C-alpha cells in the first residue's frame, strides 16, 4: 500500500472520490478520471506553486482542465486541499451545486469553462502570453485528452504558442487511447503525436502516465528548457485501476455504479507500483504575490475629432476609440486576426505594441487567447470580420458560459460591403450575439457613436459585448458631445403628423434619412426615425412611444437576415401592442455588387422604405 503521504496515495484518493461522486450522481466519467489521476496528483501535490488561499494571485502557477469531462478530479483535488467538504463533493452534477458535469466559473477554482473539447490549449496560450509579457513568474499547465487533439483549434493554438516562444506553457496529453465511441485515430502510437508537436516547435517528453517517478522527472525537466512551449505526452489507460474496465471500450461516460466495480477498485489499488517513493507536499505560495489591476480611469478620455458631415467609417471610429481608451486604461489589450488594416485595430497596435496580440487567421484561437488574457487581468478587445466570427461560434459560446466579458468587434457587416460577395458579409451575427446570455449588441451608425461606445464596452462586465461596424465611409451624424449608452436610442426625426416610425441601425439609418427626404418632397409625408444603435438591450420605451405617436405603424429596416435580426426581435417584444410592423431585411442569398446596388436588390434602401410607407 502506498504511504499515506505519497503522491500515489493522493492519486488513489482522487480515483476513489471521482468514482464515488459519479456513483452518487448516477452519471459521470470515472474512467476518464482514472487515466489522468496520477498526473493530476503529481501536479497538485508535488509540482504546482500557488497560494491555496488566493486563487487569483498572478504569482500562482495555473492549471486548466481542457478535458472537462474529468471534472470530478478537479473537484476532488480542492476537497483534498481543504476547500470543500465531502458532503459538498457528493452534490456533484445536481441542480443547486456549483460542481457541474463540466467545469464552469461557478466553481471558484476553475480557470475556465471547459467541456466543449479543444479549447483549453488556446486559453492557456492567452494566460501564458500575458504572463510572459508582464514578466510573471508562474507556469501555465493544461491537461488535454488525446481525443480532443483532432479539434483544429488546438493546432492554431500550438502554432501561436510556438510563434510567441511561450516557454512558460506546459501541455499534458492524457493519451489513454480511447475516445467516446471508438479508439482515437492514433491510439497508443505516441510517435504520431510526438512528430506533430516537434513540427510545431514544442519540446516533447514522453512518459508513463501512471508512474509518478517518471512524471516527477519530466515536470522538473521542462523548467530547464527555454524559448519553446512544452508538451508532456503521457501514455495512460482509460479506467486504470479496475482491470474489468481498464483499456476497454464501452465504458466512456458510465458511472460504474455496480458495487462490484468499487470493490474491485479497492482491491486493485492497494498496491501502487513504483509510485510510493514520491512524497506529496501541499502547494506553497510564490512570493511576492502579484495582484491584477482591472480598473481603468475613463475620466478625461479623448473625444472624437470628427465634424458633423465628415465621411468616416464606423470601423475607423472603433479603431481610434481603442487608442483613446488605451491611453487611459493600461489593462486594455487588443487582438486581431490578420485584418487589423481593415478593422483599424492597427491604430492601437502602433500606439501600444506591447498590448496588441496578432493571432493571424485563427479566429477560434483569437477568442480563446482573449479568454486567457482576461483570466490574468486584462480587458481584451478582439476584432475581425463579422462573417469570420462564425468560425469561432463555439469559443464565443463557451466564453459566455464562463461569464467572460469579452469585447468583440465584427466589421464589414451586411450586404453593404459590396463586391467582395456573400462569403465576406456578416448577415447572421446579430442573431448569434443576441442569443448569448447577458450579451450586449451594438450597431453604431456613425464614427462618433462607434468611438464612444468603445468606452461602454470596456465598462460592461456582465457578459460579452459586441459591436457591429460598417465598411463604408458614411457622414458623421453626431457631434463629439453626444451621449450614448447601452440600452439607449436616439430619436433623429419626429414630426407632428408622422405616418410611420422607422427603426434603423447602422447603414440603414442613412437610408431612412434619404427616404424621409423623398417622402417630404414627393408625397408631403413625414416619418419618425430612431437610430437603434443599442440592439440588445434596446430602448423599448422609445420605440413604443414613437410608434404610438406614428399611429401604430412601424417599419424596421436592417442590413441583416430577418431571422434573429432586429425586426424579429422588436416584433416579439411588442406583441402586447396592436402595431402594424413591416420588416425590411435581407431575405435571400446575396451576391457581389456595388453597395447601393445591393441595398436596392435587398429592398433595404431608401426607395424600399418609401414604398413600405406608401403601402401602409
């Protein structure tokens, strides 16, 4: 029997607890926990340097459980460290418990929400990059399953880790051979993983993942190599500890509730082969302790220098707004995916190169790195074309699950981008961003608005905030003293005898203004116009008030698909009123063409608005 103070004994306890938790819950992944229990025990009870009582200290080593289905192990660790009772452990996977089936930030000792596989490495890259740039002392460890290595986000993250020379990053592969429904592609052909990581510029060490003496050696060895990220490929066996299930298919996600499994486990784990000589030690804190500064002072921030009537794009205003923010908020960081000369994050990169992160054309890692940066105290803004954010849908969704307040800009929105064609047109982004819990969606019409909304995004910490920007240069509508706010709208036009209320956002605000001019001149009619620059939350009171003023007639016009867009949103929100609501939106697949040509084709231009008013 392993000595009670050995790492092997802690590995035994982790296996035992994860089994009991899964049996009590009636669900779980004990076999996935068993394969990496020795690794986790070695990390937490021998290698990691961190303050048990100050989880947020920037002096700490960090651990990310990318294979989130092994969550029971993580919870069991913190029980053994004295941070939760055995009774609380047994609430695993129940409704009122923070011990969820896959970790979220509801659990105070989880670095990130994981469980959608393939994201942990990218988050670790973000944390390691921040630590490297800020000269922090700790290492970032991330435990991955071999099955999740087939997610492409990992390869983006590997390339970026190598590019930035993140020698404070240690990836550990739990190579247990078995996936959910079948063996993994390479099973135990460790050389296949070795060659790939070497090709990506990692130092590679191979180890028996159930031999803690070997594990102790390789963990010590990574600290002797610099300028390259590290990977430890651990050959393990799924279900290790119960011979009836070890290395056998068909037991993934099975709680092993049969009491015979528990008896077999207790018998077989009485002897810990080759492991009893490594003595465990509780984590010690690293001094001095470093804390993050998450607050910036927005007082006295620079104002936009545009004059009403100037032609400036909202993406340009966003870029300059970042620079103004960066001058006052030293914790603001900006990430881009090789389109900084289009999103105009290049302004920030030039002003504050040490706080700019180039993620190249890897949108999934763009988001994951931002999540990692935020965990270390940065306030990250990330930008790319709105259309390309669809590739990072899962990563954004997981950031929302983890309550990470990312600030995202999607440029080149709608058919108005013109000749580049539909692959470049963001037409689904409002729908996706709106449905995220606690999200904010902003769609400024002019550069003053986009410039100043950057500050509101910085201040918003309850969830993800998203700004949708337009490619085209458009006239500035507002002077620099105009106030904007989340959940607000601006009434641009209101007359005594308005026929309808036009709800517009972004580029369609200008089409609404053109339509008003036509209606006045040719038909002697007027309409009210609302610039709904805050889409979620939106100013329902103003929308209702002006629609009632206009006889209950509302026309919503947007450069976005109808499904999930502004029109559908407002229609659902106003069911209590007997309004006549007309929605003008992009309804079929667009094509290349000139901006005005496409707005006309989609029937979201001034003439389409005029005709909609006349039909009322």
